[in-house]
C-alpha cells in the first residue's frame, strides 16, 4: 500500500460506500478499499497467527465476534 507523502487535501466516499478517495498536496489521489474482508485479505497472510487483539487493532470497528470468522474467510481466499 502506498501512502500519501504530504498533507491530505480532501477525502470523499464513493457512492458504493466501500471506497474512499483521498487527494494530497503531494499531487496524488489514492483509493482506499473500506471493505473489512478485502482489508483482511490484504494484510493477513495464511497462518499469520494474528490473535483477536491484533485483528481488532487492524480492523477497528469490526465487532469482536466477527474477527475470527473474517480472518478465516480471508485466509481461505
């Protein structure tokens, strides 16, 4: 994932509610996938061994009861 290298100028949600676009004074525009499953798939590797606390830190706002199932689904691909 490539981050902005300067101040973020603006952010806007796409109509689907699952994508966020941000623009920066570094002259770039970035698209961010806000889907928890896609985010898990991007950050988790099979057998990564992330515990519930680590998953909660990586996926703020996802209910704790959903974290283990979401991680398992992401690992299966």
